[in-house]
C-alpha cells in the first residue's frame, strides 16, 4: 500500500509540475488586505518625465475605471487616423448594453454619436459606453483588449495587461502607478487636441446633467484631468494632472480608502511637487525630490497618508454627493463579472497585422466640436449598418421570468453588518415609495454583508433600481435563485 501511495503521489506531482510549466509566469498582484497593500503612488513632471516621488510605483494593482484612459487613447488614435469620426452614429450592442453600472443605460439597438459616447465615458465613467467605444474602434472586445495590451507595451507600460475596456473586476487586468503616469503623459503628448475630454466638469445628455466623478476638477488649483476609478479590489484610484505657472505635474494615487481621502492625498502630493518646482526655479538645489517628499512625511507608515487605510466596499452618501463615485464605480460582490480570457501572443501579432474593422456606422457632417478639435477635416461617409434584428435577438436570449415576488434589489455590500443595516435604513428612508412592499434583509456572503430589499416582483425591482440610479445611488437587481 505504501509503494502504491508513493507512485500515485509521484504521478500527481508530475502532473502538477507539467501544468505549472505550461502557464506563463506573471507577477502576482499583491494581497489586497486590511493593511491597505493596495496603496501605490507616483508624482511626475509631465514635461521632463522626472519622477518626483514614488511609493510602490511598480507594484501591480487593479486599475478599475482608470482603464478608460487607454480606451480613450485608442479612440483618439483612431480619430486621428480617420478610421472613425466624432459624428459617427454608433449602435449599442447587446454586450455593451449588458454592462453593469455606472452606465448611460442605452438599450441594445439604440444609437449614440461617438462624441457623446466619449463624453459619457470620461464624465459619467459609463461602462456601457466604454464597451461601445471598444467595439467601434477594435471590432470586438477581445480584439480591443489585444490592441490595448500591445499599445501599453509600445508605450513602455511594463506592468499592464488589459482584458476589458472599462475596468470592471477581473483579476487578470493589472497595471501600476508608474504605468498610469506613462499613459497620462502619452495622452497629453500624442493627442493634445482631445485631452480636454478628460477635463469636462459636466455634460448634458437627453435632458439629464452629469457631473465628472473627479471632484478635483471643480476646485480650481489648475486641475484639468484625468480619470478616477473604484472597485472593491482596487480601492479609490485617481490619475490627476494640474498646471500651475506654466508647469504641469501628473499625480497617480491607487488604493485610497475613500474618494475624499484619496483626493486630499493627491492634492498634498501635487502641492509638494509644485513647491519643489517653484524652489528649483528660485535657485534652490533640490536634486533628489523623493527626499524632499519624505521629509514632509510621505513615507511608508506616515499616519497622514493613505498607506494604512482599511478597504471599504461601497461609497457613503458623503462620497456620493462629493463626486458621484457612489453612483457606480464599484464591483458587485454578489455577481462578480467574468470576462473572456486574456489575449494570447498570437492575438497581439494578429492585431499588428490585421486590417482595420469594416465600417459599420453612418457619419454625419462635422459639428462645431469636430471643427474645433480636428480643424474641420472632411468626413468620410461609410456604409450604413446592416439591418440587424437586435430586439428580436435580445428577446430570444431572455429566459423565462421566475415567479413574481422573489426578486431583490441589492444596494451595497459591506465588511460590517452594522454598516449594511444602517445603509438599508438610509436607502429606505430616501426611497420609501419604491420599497413600500419590500422586506429589508442583510445577507452574509463570506466576509461580506449584502444590503438587500427582497420580496419584489421583477417589474418592481427593475423600477426601484431605475429610481435609485436616477438619484446616483448604486443598486443591482438580483434574480431569484
């Protein structure tokens, strides 16, 4: 028996070794634990590229919606090459329409101008519009992910890999603070005519006004971009840029505890960077800026920094009022998003050599924005999209409705049961009409406590979640088990 056990054990170990050798070696993302190992930061002079401050800048992190900087970069590139146009009318695909919030909420088959889709991506941080851009520019999500990863490699982003265009949760999609600073510089350098999309304070569409999720844009001090991000795994991320006295500095902070503390930390790092630049301009010999930062207390363990902040799940009402993060830049613990496999090396090669995707949209004459950004170039009118029974396809894909009264609306997931119950009470207070017939339940899922309203019909759950979304409150309709 002992000999048989040894032979079986040896066989199992051999199989495991073979599997291990067949898997490409990747740098693992550092643990996302309560000591906030998610934190990373970098401050860069945008003109010279000098790194003024760096802390864990090369450690892999989850980008969340900061991913959309690359999505817009590739869209800008396609615009510059004339492959797409700002006035293209783009049809929303079923995949784009199915993306979780934050989203613009157009249904499959509806259309939108490319310019508006870009604005929704930067201002609203709309996941559905980011997917629409990816499909319009790359032809498919998979091809776009390969294009984005290849572009990151070309730009020198050594720790970055893309799987989706919007930053929804996927453990394979990683980046670093240094890589994001490289990308931010590349956007400003390569597409100065389009960079202003990242600095839009607000945007109006179909009778609704949207405010940028980057609260620093509203406070002056030279901030003019560029993108926020948040998921449970990433923490609160921000790549920010500001110009003062003709000098531009880029600051990236990843893994903040809240949007407010993240913004404060970014502002402190940014202010110190500009102070260094000012002192140098006055003749002070500050050669190693990192030392200057550390003298100000920006080292590991500094109680005033965000390095020791504990992770949280959903933004509070204060965070929601501050910059709209509470409206959707979150990952859903109850229903994690599964994305397709990452592109292979063969896919990268195919991207480099493949022809551009066939035109699928109709172009309109250039609007004033087109003229102002592109110098009023000529517009190439491509073939109209083929007639596609999008609604019929969606109807066929829709499963039969479960019995009424068993649907739920989830409004948050938290580490502490008390917080989950308090949030249920607060949402119920604000939306008494929508949840008049619902029960309030806190359900456990591992270490998480889900705040849910249960006992709803499908129509009631969808209507309630729609009402919450109108007020920029995150929610998710949950089907019966």
